[in-house]
C-alpha cells in the first residue's frame, strides 16, 4: 500500500452497531485497481478441478446470508447490538430464499490458556446449537474462524510457534466437535487473513498457505464426515487482485484436494462504497471495478472447475442508522448489477448482514424495497433510470423533466401513480431510452408543492423489481453562521426538500482541505455528515485537519444539482463558519 492510499483507511464508524473491522477496510483499499498486488514471478501452477460434489454444493449454497456481528462479536453474541439467535430467525432467512448461512465465529476470546487452548464448552454449545438449527432447516452452513485473524493469528510471522499451536488447537477442537455433522456443514479456514510485521506479499502468501495447509490436515485427519467435507480457502485479505488469486491457485495445486472451494469478499469500488472523491453514483467506473473483479475470480478458478464463494458482499458505508451516505437509487443499481453479474459468472454470493438489512428483533427487512431488489437479482435483471428523483424548484414554474431509462434487457411498460396508470403522450413520452414527464403531469403530481416528496411514481418494466421515482419540490438550501471548536462544527441548515450528496473543501490557494488531502471531495462521516433535517455537521477529524488561521471554502453539493458555498476558519481550538 502506498502512503497516499494509506489515507484511504476510514476511521471507526459512529453507529449504534460496531464498525466493520479494519481488515475489511484493508480489503476495500486492496480492491482499488490503483494498488496492484505483487505480481507472481511466473505463471502459477494450474490447480486440478474440484470434484462435481464440491461444485454442486457451492451452487446449492446460492444465495447465502451472513449471521454477522453475533458469534463474531466481542466479547459475546449480543455485545454488538444484535439479540440472541433463535430458530425463528433461521426460518425467516430460509423463507426469504436463502439456501445457506455463513456463521462467523470469534473463538480466541472464549479459549483457555496454553497449551490446550480449550474452547469454553458453553460457547461451543451455542455455536453447535445454531449449526444444528440451520442444518435442520435444510440450510448449508459455512463455519469459520473470524476476528481471530486480526486479534492473534496475524502475529504468525513474529510469534510463529505459539500462534500455530493455538491455531492448530482451535481447529482440532472445531473439527472434533462437528465431524459427525452432515455434508451441508462447510468449513472456512480463516476470515480475511492478514499478517503483521512481514517482509511483503511473498511472506504473506507463505504464511497463509501454511495456515490453510494446517486446517486441511487437521480436518481431513479428524475422520468422520470431515474426510470429505468441503473446505473453503481464502485469498490473502480475501481480496481478488490477480496476485492474490494466483497465490491461492498455487496452494490448491499443492493440496490436490477435490473437495475444496475458494472465497473472496466484495464491497464495491471503494470511493463509491464510502462516498469520497465525488463518487456518489454507481457509474461506469464502479461497474467496471465489479466486472473486472468477478472476471478475475471466474477466469482463475470457476473456468477451471473450482467454485468461488463471495463470502461477504455489501457496501462498506451501508447502514440503516446512517441513511444518505450512499443514495437509495444508487444502492439499488449496485445490488441489482452485482447479483446479476455474479450469477452470470457462476459465483455464489453471501450477503454481509450485521443487522443493517434484516431487523433481528422484528424479523422484518429494514428496507423491503432494497431487499426485493437484492432478491430479484438472484434470478433476473430489473430496469432502472438515471435517477429515482425528479426535483422541481418550488420558486419556479414547473417544466418537463427527462430521465434516461436503463432497461437492462427488459421492456419499459409504462408509469403508474398509486392505482392509476399514467397516459403515454399526455403524462409522459418515450423517445428511445429518454423518458420525459410532461409539465402538466408534474404540476398535478406536485400538488401544493410542499417541500419534500410530493408523489411517488413506479416505472414498470417487463420483469424484475419496478423502479421508484420520487417527485420532489425544493428550494435552494439555506445555511447559517455557526461557532464550534475542534470537537466539531454544527451548521444550521434548512434543507427545504433537498438532500446533501457530498462536500468539497479547498483552501484559498486552491489546495485540498480536510483529512483526505488527495481529493477535494471529502468522505461522508469522516469529514461531514447530514443525518438530521436541521443541520450539516463537520467532524472533529475534519476540524483538526485544518491549517490554523487559513480560510477553507466548502462547497456542498445537493442531489437537486444545487450547491451552497460556506467558509470555515480554525483559530486555535475555535472553528468559525460563515455564509459570506
């Protein structure tokens, strides 16, 4: 990782749920094609294809769901905000179309001392109960060693023998506990493997190969169903850069085990997935990053008969507690495209859900529309449009508005408002893929033109999930002067129907201001946020990054296309914000 890209690592999230772990964030950085993995000295050996049973098992696991932030939580299952697991939860997951669950487990904090490293029997019993419930529901289960990867396994290079002894003892106990379970129980050696104080990728690859080989030997030698149980082995960081894939291909060629699959993780083009550098849309760059990643996994493994599981996928900044970081329609486009392309590349996907998708207290989806989009993507494509919002300036006369349709292989069939079909030619026109809403129709839909959503339309396509379009009345947002400190600045804001998209920050000399000095467009949550209807907040991290006594010009970009200019100056520990 270059020094410049080291700045990409986001800080801990301010959220009611715990942050995604640092290794996942390292993964996100590694996904950037700007940082190619160390190239292999020569073409890696071609691993033998997996057995038909392995390929059919991975195919049968599609789609999968992660029981995240529960048994991987620290120190206990409810510590990160989720309730205890019930069988009803697993029944709900199955009823929604999922065929498998990934069960992340952090073992190390529930272990005794050396040399036995005995796993707490109460903890083991909890894990065993969930495994058995899931198997009884006819679900596949992918059981792993999770946060141990960065808590102690990462010290393998500097404390080799002790770490390897503990790792071996842990897997010996797991293998013994579950060797009698059905073949629908699958083992994953280690989550997001990372190593500290190494000389570079070559050493990292060697250490990971050693861990994977130890897991393989222990599981196969433990007897029972483990002799042929499917084993899932990760790349370094579970990243899909070609060097990582090639290193794992070399491992598989050495193991020559037909009951092995591989795994990577995917959280999207990093700037889009966290809203930085102006990447507020799922655009061609984000799309190309996804297709290139999935193509590499396909060409390296799937095309050679070795199945691939995307053991985690989502967006790094997606969180029901923090709406707005990634705009709703752009989220839907991302998940729709991901599901379709994974299907075309025969990749099994497992949604990372730490409680932000399925509310485990109510067993209801927090955003049913988004989940409907995810679910539909498993089998078909859905149409969309360039935006799911049409903004009408309240202070101006209403004129027609045009959106670009993205049929994605479907046929556009019309617009609907509630129970009423809009009339083509009168309410809207279509020319090629250009959908135009007439001024007359928008005037009727806007009603009294109160700030905010006045009406919601449904763009109907021949299959998949229909596309929502909100008709919104707005006026240019109004910001007010404010006084704060290096702890942060709250800017009183009248949004007046509009929504914040992103923020630019520059000094008077034109240079970038803020913690992400490599771009003028700062990261949502790291530098700023807007979660309430009355203010925009600048974070302490942003305030502390500013040069003393140097004025910063902020440009707030809103989804209507409007902008607002604001000036901030830090003097000692005082931060002053002004509109002029």
